[in-house]
C-alpha cells in the first residue's frame, strides 16, 4: 500500500509508525491513515500512484504559498521537537515526538511539490516561557489551528486541482491533531 500524498510505502514493518500521533490507531488488518503524513485511507492506494503536480506550471502565487507552507510545517516540526524535550509527562512527550515527524514530513511534501531543492534555514524560536505540559499543549493547539486556517484559506488560491486536494487532505490531518492535543 502506498500513500498518494507523501509517496511512502506502508507495510507490516511500518504501519504503526508515529502511532502516538493518532486517536484511532492502524492495525495490520486495518490501515486507516498514512503513518508518515497522517492522511486518511481515502488517500492510500494499492497501486504505486501518487498525486502528481507539475511545479513548472505553477504561477508565482502558488509557489509562494508552497514556500510558506514549507516554512509553516518546519516551524511546527521544530516546535514539537522542542516541546518533546521540555514535556514532563511521557505520553505527552511521545505525542510531541510523533507530531514533529509528521509536520517535518508535511514540509518535505511541500518542498517536493514546489520543486524546491533544499529546506530553508529558519531562525530558532524560543519556547522557554512555556514551562508546563498544559502550556505546550495550548500552544500546540494554536499552531494546529493556524495550519488548518492556512490550508483552508490557500487551497482556493493555488492554480492546480491536485494541489487543492493535497491541501484539503493535510487540513484534515491538522484538524485531527487539534483533537489529539486537546485530550
């Protein structure tokens, strides 16, 4: 089975990768989402097809939207990585570690879609004032809400129907992350 969004192969060795990032877990007999990027089973395929785009046909605005999406997801991945180190509760730490991997995967998806050669170097953000798990979880919720808002707003401004579909799929993943960090 292959994810049509991130292109990763899903099999018996990796179906439960990042399982802490999901409310409903995959089982070997019931793969309900991609363990790498988090999209639902409607985006998984038994064929090797992925949703393809032609980045050379993107207009300047679409490339700018994708560039910002790369940065958004890199910042969120970095936040979750830092939050995992700061978290006191083991379960919260594991959730943050898994979410970090998923957000980094999202940034790589955008990089590939935009035809960008390398990830940008972003300035480091300090999260020192977030000194409790509840403060980190609250900030996580805000970051996920921002990501949902970004995808919902800009999916209608990209000049490619496949990119629209990818943004809609990723918005769905971020919505599930909101529910997860609220629990």
